C-alpha cells in the first residue's frame, strides 16, 4: 500500500513538472527604459526543467540563449517574447515591452582661433551643463567660450539619457588681450533718464575687434537678457528679452568676447 502511494506521488510530481513550467523573465532595468546604445540584459526566470527557451527581440533578431543580452540599433518601443518548450512537448510564452530612447553622443570641437568649444550631439532637444575644472559655469548652449588654460567638460542630457566629454585646453597668452572686459557701472537707474546709469556700459567697447556677448540672470539663476552683439547704445536698460521691465533688484551678468578675458559681476536695478 505504501509503495503504491509513493509511486503515485512520484508519478504526480513528474506529470505536474511536465505541465507546470510558466515562461517568465525580467529586465535589468525595472522601468524598461533604455538609451540607444545600452545593453539590455534578459534574465530567464522560468522555474523547473524545460527543453529550450527561444527569444524574439522585436527587431528581427532572435536567439535560443537562456539569458541573452541585446543592443538595439534604433530608437522605439519593442515587444520582446520568450517562448519555452516544456518537457511534455507543449509551449508557453510571455512578453514585455521596452523603450529605447534617443541618446546624445558628444563630440567636442575646439575652435582655437576664437576660443570656444562646440558640443555636437547628433540629436535635438538636448540641454547642456559646462564645467571649468569642477566648477559649473553659466553656459547652457552647445557652445562655450574659454579664456584660460585648464580642463573643460560638458554634459548633454535629455529626459532619459546623457553623455559627457572633456578636453584639456592650453591657451597661448599672446592670443588674449591683457585688458579684461570692464563694465563701468554696477547700478542702473533706467527710470530716471538723466543720462547717467541708464544702460549697462562697457568701457572702450567701440575699440573691440570682435562682438561682445552678454548674459544677465536674476537671483534664481534664470536668464532674463541675452545679447550676442552688444552695444552701449540701446544696450541693457533693465528690460528683459521680451521687452518687459525687470523688477528692482540685484542681477548677475557675464560678458565675453573672443580674444579677451571675460568678465562677470552684479548690477543693481533701482526703480
């Protein structure tokens, strides 16, 4: 009697094992969100014994490897299928979707004659962070000027992906005018209109061979005024880029021009 019961249990276990395998797998990123160029790792979590596992990656590639890895060549949403063949001969399958997002891949171009770096990424809708050494600069575009030797780096990023690059710069001192760009006034009283402190004034600007760029930020670090060919006539008068009067307060400016030392400082707008 006991032998019959034991034999029945063995048979039951064997039959159950034949039909109980359920296909399952996991990804190495729980949110299933990847950047173009990432290696996607697939972990076959099917329990028990089975004859084989078969994968379809959704981009015309497939494999019988148990725990494969795959690199997608284009962006998009892909549905991945895992099919297992049970010992009983029948099959089970499961699927997951994953997203491959555009990723910036930076190439840095150094324009030595005009002393600026350009970050090429190959995709649009990218934001930039520039560093001089380990110090974050105010540059937020794909172009950044430099005025002295040192290590410069940039991070380009979008909602999901990022890339970085760095470069060491050696500046020939003969390329730079020893005269720093000088802003003569640190107070603006544009409402008084008495001819004094009506505009942010750069000393000897008419003698500059190259255009002067100026960027002005509010106390929250927001860019409120930008001019890539600044003139003392019709320059910054306490008005933002949209023509709206800025509130009274302290603002931070950065000025630069190819071949000269840049300058930065604070200016008070008094109403």
